């Protein structure tokens, strides 16, 4: 499976089974671990709707990119 790196400013949703599941946020920093077999990234995400003052780090498999359509429809609700 190939993974794709998101860019800084990308809108994402946390999909891991954690207290942050389903929360949306914005990628603020990216850290790449040199690949052994596949590329691997950590994303520092500024979470929305939480009392977290600092962005939180998530491994790449714990976040998914929000589609442009989903972003715009959520903002207009």
C-alpha cells in the first residue's frame, strides 16, 4: 500500500481509536521518518473544538484527508 504525504495546511480528521477520534484539524508540521520499506510521516495537528493549546502529533495512519466538498459542506451547516 502506498501512502501519500499531506501538506502543511491540509484539513484532516483523526480516525484512530483514541479520545480524539472524529475530531477535525489542520496540519501544522510534518516529520518524515526515512523509509525502511514504506514512507512514514508524523503530523502535528491543530485540533478544532478542544481545549488543547498546543498541536498534537499523530502518525500518518491515524489521520485522513478531508475532501474539499466535505470541508465546504461542514462550514455551511
